[in-house]
C-alpha cells in the first residue's frame, strides 16, 4: 500500500469550495477598508470610534484604533491563509462578533427613531456591511475544517474583493441620500455647488433647484450663502445669472459670496474652513444632490466642520442620474484612498547612512 500524500501536497493540488474564495475576497475587501480608515485617522485625526463600518462608541479613540488594527490584520491573515491558528481564530471571531453587535445596535436605533419613509434607506449601509461580515464569518468559522482545505481561485478572490469595495461604495452613497435634521441655531454659512450647464447663458435646472433651496434656508438658518465652482465660460454671464436668481429670491447681495477658485467640494470646504466666520463656531449647511451628500459629510468631518447636509428640492427625474451616481462612486473611492496617499507621502524618510569615523 502506498502512503497517503502529505497534507501540504493535498492542499496544493485539491480545490477548496468556491464559496471559500468569495469569503476570502470579502475579508480582503473589508481589510482594505479598515486599513484605509486607519490611515484617515492618522492623517486627519478623525474619530476611530465613528469609523466607516460602524459606530464603536462608547469605545475610546485608543480602543477604536486597536480594534480596527487587529480586525484588519486578522481579516488579511484569513484572506491569505484560511486555516488560522487557534489564538488568531478566536480573536477574529471575537472582533467579528463585536463589529456585528455594534452594527446591530445601529439597526435597532434606526428602527426605533426613524419613520417608515426613511427607515429602509437608512438601513441600507448597515445591512450591506452586516451581509459582508456574515459572508466573511462563514469562511472564518469553517477555515480550519478538512472539507474546506485546498486552493482557491486567485481570480475569484480578487473579484470578490473588488465587489466588496464596490458594494461598500454603493450602499454608502445610497444610505447618505437622507437629509440631516436642521440645527436649532443658525449656521454661519450655507454652501451650494455650481453645476455646469450647456452654455454660460443657461442656468442648469439642478443648480436652480439648489439655489432656491439654499435661499429658503438662508432666511432662517444662515448668515452667508457661498456658491462655489467656476462658470462654464470665462464670461461672467453665468455668474450674473446665479446672482440674479438669488436676488430675485430675496437674498441680500451682502450675504452672497462667489468662490470661483474652488472647482469641487473638497477645495470649497478647505476654503470655508479658513473663513473668519468659522474660526470660533464651525457649523455649515451644504445643499446638494442626493448622491453627493455622503462624500460631503466625509470631507467636512476631516476638516472638523459641523456639517448639515440637505437634499436640494428636485422634483425632476434626470435621465443622466445613473451616470452621475457612477461618477460619484468613483469620486468617493478617490476620496477614501486620498488619506493613504497623504500618509505615505508624509512618512519620514530613513536617515542616510553615515560612515563611522573612528
């Protein structure tokens, strides 16, 4: 009788179940998200308790960083090697249960405090992330079994990780479409972005809706209205049409500020953070389309601005909304990766070697 092949030979030649590749890919995607979130915490000093996956409060900043770092490491180890050592397996299961428990708390609070009209939308992101955790947890729990040992398709793992990142972007944009509650006190600044039309003479319909919503909010909740973005042409006719609409809506000219140097929300918010009106008290109201509210909140959080994102009144259904949502998902992905770029750029360089002089 010939002896059985060694275990390592079976692992290299046998194929693992297909769902193990999906689970490992989901773990790899979640690990990437957690590592990017950690880099944002280090670069912008944001809260680690209020991370991208869930709200870990009442954990402290140090506990939140430690939990995210250990969870990201354990998920990466599982993605590389499903058969985890017993201590790592127990730690992974404990961290997975902790994050799932905090997400369950978020879902319970949403079900208790939101109306039926907004409850489903608000639950989109927590339920999507919880589903990814469940898929990952199935692989972690079964990773040490003999029936799941073997090679998994590298292409399937990468595809599953990409779908995990795409799903996170989609649910983040979808769940962020809800407007925040207006503050009891007046905000210092109301911000609205300019949309480029076909020509400088035509005021785009979506921009008109944003300006009307902003002018209504300015009456009771603001002191200054900032319109950022460059006109579609060097001529000033586009700028005059915006100012004329605001003046017709009853907005005093002294409360209108045109920020033509900022071409996107990130640049505009950085410029706003340096305004004298926002040095002591930093609340702002940003009026935008539904698909961009999630990214606006993220950018404002990095600048320590207390933002209230308000959905512009837009009764029209635009045919190009699908393309705009796709572009916004790409912009959100670039926004999530940007802290990692800043982190590696600002990393201290190794000191040059100096010959030992004796």
